[in-house]
């Protein structure tokens, strides 16, 4: 599969470490990534930067606490890079860690559309998963969601989860939680199969979901959540 070229935008004083990590990961996945601290050759700085944005179909901007502090200044380079990418209709993907993208009215008009783009968030303990989602965004593809079903285990002390296989998947991840929001989700299975037996409490409702992943780090969509109400027996949703 052809890997598009990427311009990596970031606030050097804030995000150089994350930018290095993102560039390295995308490079290992086969992307051609331009990062100004490494790839800036001869020529006027501004002309080279703007030309590189125009030459690349993908534009990734890293946002952490402090990244947008100076974008109200007309000459701020992060502002100029984002605005230039938006004007030239690049595929802009914000990569956000430890902060949120402001609302459109809180950004200067040239970059207000940044607020309307769904970001790729980077939780501190899930960098690989986040880079898989970024890869999918840059390639315009992802793994489809499996279809999940539940049934009682033959022993009567657990649940059997089965899901459909997904093309391109190398393993599957199953989460369990007490409600359908999965705010406190617990991983109860990870592996190449399409079935798992899990134990549950003696009473109460449990929700489950499953997604596919590839060895290259691409992360698929979650299945429709399914629940089991455990009383003296089981009921299913």
C-alpha cells in the first residue's frame, strides 16, 4: 500500500520529544515524514516550510499544553503552518496529548477550522494504539468492527464471547465494564482467536466490546456493545 508523505508541525519548545516519537513511529510504518529540525535544507526558512506543506498530502499537527499559546500573533509559525495547510486543503490531523483542541471561536480565524477536525488523542500509556489510529487516518482506512455475541459457558460460571473475523486483523481485544460507556474498561482478552470465555460476578450487569488490531499497529473500530444481566441465570441484550 502506498504511504503518503506527511508534514509534521509542532511547537518546538513544547513538543519536540513527542514530535520525535511520532516521526520515528511513522517512519517505521513506511511514511515519508518532513520534520523541520531534521529536514530543513538550504533556502529561506519560510519559503521552504510553506513549499513542503504544499508538496505533501498529509499534515499532522501535535498539540500539547502550551502549543497554542502564541497563535494570536500573526507571525507565529505554528499558526502560519496550520493556516497554510487548511487553505491548501491538506488532510489535517491534530495529534493531541494532555490537552484539548479549543473551540473555533477561541482560535484566530485562519486556523478556526482546526476545531472542527476530530483529533487523534495520545494517552500516556497507549502510544502504540494512538499511532495505529493515526496511521489509519493518514491512509484513509481502518479495520471494520467485529460482530459480537454472548452466551453462557457450559459450566454455568462464566460467559462465552464470540465475534466475527475481520480481514487484515492479527489479534482482537475484548473490554469489559459495568456500563456501556466503558469509562473504567478492563481488558479481559487479547489474542488471535475469535472466541473467549470470561468469568463474571455472581450478580449484576456486564458490558462487553471487541475490536480488531493488526501487527502494524492499525486499530479497528469497536463492536456494538453487548451486555449480560447476571441474576440467577442470564439475560442478553
